[in-house]
C-alpha cells in the first residue's frame, strides 16, 4: 500500500469543526475516496454498509444495487476500511428495503406507472435507515457521508440547507438525492462533489485504496424485473391514440412511456409507447410527434431551497436522470401539487418518474410526475 499523505482538497460540505463521520461504503471507488478524504482531513471516520439482498429472487450476478453479488461488494468495502485503518460495520437493511423500495416498485409498475427505486432507496434507506441503524447499534457520530457527486451547504439567500450540482456535471447525482429533507441535509457530507470522476480515479490509484477497474453500480436490479413483480401474464391490447388495435401485450408492466423497442408491431414508421391504461389494460402507442408534451402535474413534492412554492416562477427542470435540464415554468396547483410547463415540448413525460427543479446549480426541489396537463 502507498503511503497516505495529506492532500489539500475542496471538500464540499456544511461542517465547521472536526467531527466523527460515518461513511456509506459500497466497495466502489467513489465512496472509498470519500472516506479517504475525510480521514486525511482529520475526521474520525467509520465505514458502514447496508446489506439489502436476501436471496429471495433470481439474480444474474451482474453488478447492481440489488443483487447476488452483494457479498463481494461487502468484502471489497471491508478491504478498503482495513487499508484506511477505520472501523467497519455491516447492517442488515433487507427487511426495510423490501418494504420501502421493492413494494413501492411493485405497486407503481402494476398501477401503470414507472417508478424510480433508486431515489426511494436514497431517501428512506441509504440516508435514512442506515444511519439510524448505526445509531441504534451504539455508534456515536455527527455526520453521514457518501460518495455521491453533489454538494451540500447552508444558503444565506434561502436560509436553508441546499443541495447543489457537482463540479463534474456528467456525474452529477442531485437528481437521485433530491428527496433528502432539511434534517438529513444538515447532517450530510458529500466529499467528492468538487472533483471530477477522472480526478477521483487518479487519487484512488495514487494512494492505493482501490483498483482502477472496480465496477460501478449501473442498475437497480441484476435480474428480470418480472421476478420482483410476482405476477402472472395479463394479456391485453396495444392500441393507437384513436383506439385501433395494433397488437397485443402480456402485461402493461412490461412497458414504459417513450419505449420504442420490443413492441412487436409492423408499422409505416417507428412507434413509441405514449400511454398505459391500467383500467382498460391497454398499451397506447403513437408516432414520434405524439410523445411530446409541454405541461404536466407533479405531486408528492419535496422542497429543498424553498419551504414551498408560493408563486409561479421560472427555473430549469429535468424529468430523467440522464436528461439535460429544460427551461420551464412551475406554478402552485391544487392540493399542494405543482404544474410544470416546459418552454419547448419534451418527449416521454412519464407518470411515476421524478421531476427535479433547479435554479442554476441549486436544487429547488422535486416530486413525482402525476399526469399530463393541458
């Protein structure tokens, strides 16, 4: 192992003193470097990992957040902790994960919506249950840190803790952690937020705490999603926007808004899924132009920079993690919901997915897409 030396680094956080920090270790390069950076800055660092795989479902072994290779990931995380000379603990969160994430995933898909389980997991399990289990186990700590590419700081403008984009915009993960509460944010550290991914990899190799080719989690589940849904086929029709039957399906949960491949329909031009009707058990398809919409309603809001949306304002918004933000107008709506209108129509606005609102690099808040609007 290389000799670890103190490196002056721009840790992005809200701390003003040296404290004890528990770090969520996955065995990957990002969380490993996060732990190293905190330790080099003099914090008392403790590594923790959440075990969520209970072996109930099939798994291909492909690297994913939820899969059968979890044991290997824990082994890697333990090795990192040993190299850093920090305590390490594993907490079994499988029961809570099943209730909070898997049941949510199942109910949303069966209702004809497309959920984002990673966002749910971050809010309730990784930044929620994991620190609470560490606390119940008698571990005393001041802050919880992860290897997410984002930043947290206290905003004088908003007089609240805010979530800000990472320096490396290609790796920015604010979309996935936009549901963190003020209580969570004031106790969170995100040490790698001001680094680029190449810089993190270079630092990891330089100090010898991980390997260059360590895989990163890319998917939620390493098996077939139908295993998690635990349902039999439910055949129905695939129709166009005028109601004409074009084909058949085995279950609406096999489709998502914007999907093009796997429809099994011969047509004069490419077709896309534009709607899922649970009551009629139909998949609605249309041509590319029919996938575009400008307005939609967002529910179950979590505001970060704002306490709540008091009046109509302009901002940027994104409706998928890999999508660039688009200029939009957000306005208060009935029952605490928000109406979002893009300045230019956007494709595949998908109920069940998350919409996140930004003011420059600051996350204003976000919620769940409920339905399209006029």
